[in-house]
């Protein structure tokens, strides 16, 4: 059971949904996020899949953000005037775009940027001084509004995953305003009016942020609780969920018979000479671990998985046979080899339009020290061992550079035959039925 893997996938989905849909409550429509939470997570995921098939996805399915959003009354005193803003409504909050989203899986931290092209704030104002009073409607237009959020998660002592720290900020590029009915005193109050737009923003900002803090925490904690408690799954606080998921993947590799791995027989003939290897086994492939950050980044309507993993010592053995004259003369032997480690850094990109294919964007290999022991070639054993033990270690960087492109092409061939949307829909449905007890034994890279 790859419970850790499934947990990480749902944690990422929860984080992007929860941070994106944070909004204050609308008294007319009840709690915005609670209403969103009523939609099953799998249904919300499928709706998001359909949304990102569009050229310009706006908003997020299930995010019942009030639009217009009511703002509390604003009262402010200046050196020679008092201003009172009432019946204030903010329009355009639901038309947001997720510009950037990044999860550091090892630290369980989330960074996101959400933009809104325009937010219009309107209502009624009253401005009074010792000798005059003006009132009427007003409009403030904020352009290119950007919300930044940093959220970190931590495993509590009871084994549940909860929000630890939240940082939020809201900024804009440009602001325009229009206060009507100022009359002949408009020029006198111009300096006051010029600061009124910032007054609206500075008053809205703490209100929106305080509500968002509460909503993000409630949304994340509630859904995390559903995953862990309702599925009777407790996270250990001595190991990160990521490392737990990697442990699950190691077990999956072993259970699928990939460690030890049996290499198919190899035959090669050149003229009268022939060589054959058989009974070749490689073990240690499931000893992989992370040695750097593993992250998921969403930008420009694409998701990028960046991973740095390494193996411990790889051990292998093979039986070989060299023949001359189609078997008239033959000699057999056995070889054993060890590789201290293999390190792999790669980036895989998946467009959020899941109809498009996965792409291997980057691949870097590093091979550790190689040792070979040969038995069966007589005095040539020493020659073979010297050639293999010395040359590959001297030239292993050149060797890695030489095999990276063929390996990249082979991996891309495997990725090209993956139907990402079908896999997501399949395992989302299984999660809905079986919770975290999803059996990945039938998982294959390529769907038939």
C-alpha cells in the first residue's frame, strides 16, 4: 500500500485549493469555504482538470468566494476632516488566476501567488469639516492585484497534519478613484481624496488578511483531519511524510519484483567471435533515498516535479561466455560488480491540460566508484579487472554524459505512452472508495 504517496498527492491538492479559495464569509450565502468543502475532493479535482483545458483558466471550481464581498464600515479622521465610508462592496474577487504555486515536500511548505486583474470597490462616503459637509457615492479601482501566501505544515503529536505558520500579503500596481458630489469644496479636499483610495486599501487589507488567516487554517486542518483520522491513518512525527512516501515506494519496487532485478540475456556476435551474458542480477535498486529538495511547482499552466534521489551501493553478478567459430571454442566465467552509488536529478513537466503529455525537462546522472571482480578468464582476469576498475572510474563523467541522451529518449518514450488524465481519474475514484488503502500493485507506466 503506497499510503504515504497518496497522502502527499492529496496534501498538494488540498494546499492549492485551500490557499486559492480563501475568502471572508458572505452573510447572505453562508460560509464560503465550508460550501466549497461540501464538494467531494475528487469532484473538485475533476472540475479543475476540465477548467485547465481552457486557454485562460479563471477562478477555481468549488470556490464560492462572495462576489461582491462586503467590507465593514470605514471611519478615519484627518487633520481637518473626517471621512466615513459605508455600504462598501468589493467586486471581482472571484476572478482570480493562480500565477505561481510551489510545494517543498520535504519541509511541507507552500508558496503561492494569486492575481486578480481588477478589483472595484464602491459604496457611499461622508466627508465633513467644521464648515462643510459632502456625501455621495464613490468608486475605487485597483488594478493588477497580487496576493502572496506562505503556508507551512507540521505533524502534531497525535499524528495529524496541521498548519504551522501562515504569511499573507496583498499588493497592487495601480489605483484610481472617483468621489462624486464634492462640489465647490472639491479642490480643498483634493489632498484628502487622493489619500482616500489608500485609506480604503489600508482598511480592507487587515480585514481580508485576518479572515484569510482563519479560513486557510480551518480549510487545511479540516481536510487534513479527514484524510488522517477518517482513514485511520496516523503520520509519524519522527519522519517527514515525504520520507515516509519514499519508504512506501521502496517497498513497492521490491513487491513488483524489481529488486533484485533480472536483466535479460544478452548476445552479441562480431564475425567469428561471440559473447553472451546470462543469469544477470542487479540488487540494491530499492535503496534509493532523497539527497536534496523535492518540489512541485505550478507556473504558466504547467506543473513541474523536481527531484534529487540517490541509491546506496548497487551490487550485480552475471555469467558470461565467449565463443569462437560458432561455439567451436568457448570459455565461460563469472563476474561481480559494485557501484558505490547512483545519483539522479530530474525535472518532469506536466501541462495542467492533462490531455497533453508529460515531458522530461532535465536529467543529470552521477555514477559512484565502480569495482569489478572477474573469474574464469585465467590470467586475463587481472587485465579485465584493471581495465574495468580503472578506465570507467577515470572516464565515468564522460560515460554519464554519453548515456544521458539515449536514456533521456528512452524515458521520454515511456512518458509519451502515459495517459495522465486517465490515471488521475482512476486513482481519484479509488481514493474516494477505499481512502488511503489504495493498492498500486497494478500500476503501470503505460496504460494498455
